[in-house]
C-alpha cells in the first residue's frame, strides 16, 4: 500500500489542506492519505488554547466520508513531543509492507536536516514536497543523506489556519475556507474566540 502521511497542527484544518492532499494522492497514485495531528508540535507553537482533541475532531469531521483519507491518533495519544521519526517508525511497524510517503511543504523540506534523526527519517520514507509561495526547495544536507523526494506542483492556495483563527476572533465568516462540518464545530464549541 502506498500511504501518504500528512502531519501538522491543523489548527484548524482548512480546504487548502484537503485540496493539496487530494492533488498529491492523485498525482502520485497513493492509496490513502493519513492525516496526523500533532499533540505537542516540535517545530511550531500552538497559537490558541484549542485542545488536541478538538483539532483531531475537526480533522475527523473534515475527512469523514472520503475513503482515501483517514486520521490517526498516534500523536494525539502520545504524551511526548511529536517527532516525525517516532511516528514514522511506529507506522512502519504497524503497517508491514507499507510504502510511506511523507508529505511536507517546501519550507519544511529546507529545514528537515534540523529534525530529530532526519537521516533515519529519509531512509524510511519518500518525501513529497509541496510548493509554497516564494520558497525554493533545496537542501544539500538531504541530497547528501540520499533522500528520495518528489516535487509536486500543487495549487498555491492563499489560506492559512492563522488567518482563519483571526477571522473567527474578529467575528468574520470562514464559510468556504473550512468544510461546513468544521465551521459548525468551531461555532458550537466557540473555538478561537479569545
């Protein structure tokens, strides 16, 4: 099975995440994309008091009904920081014979050599690098480590979780920016208001 792995804070998940995940899945012929929300992100802080459970639930609702998308609790249920190598080792053990594709942005690709055990990580998975505005993917350290990577020409969607949180706080509409089920969850739970 060709498994795409897409981690992040998803605070909240938005249509840009879903569109790009689907483009990657189709372009590379992946069987499934597994979204993995981080409980304690290592490379990025959390700009709100939204719980890991809320972020997991929004992702679950966003992907519900899509047979090609799934959501994993592997990092949500882990008390330690969310290191990608720990998650990748777990997934390779959990799904013997899986061919893992780690989906990251060009910005993360350029910094991956600073990640914990990055050489082991690139030995376990093919990197799928999504384009970001004004970021050129280049990493001599990853080339030297023998990383296998694929550059994907994904749509550049000018939408961010930071911007969505700001709109919610300002009491502006986020319709069409997040799936309806996510927007309803944010409203019912009164997330991102403070």
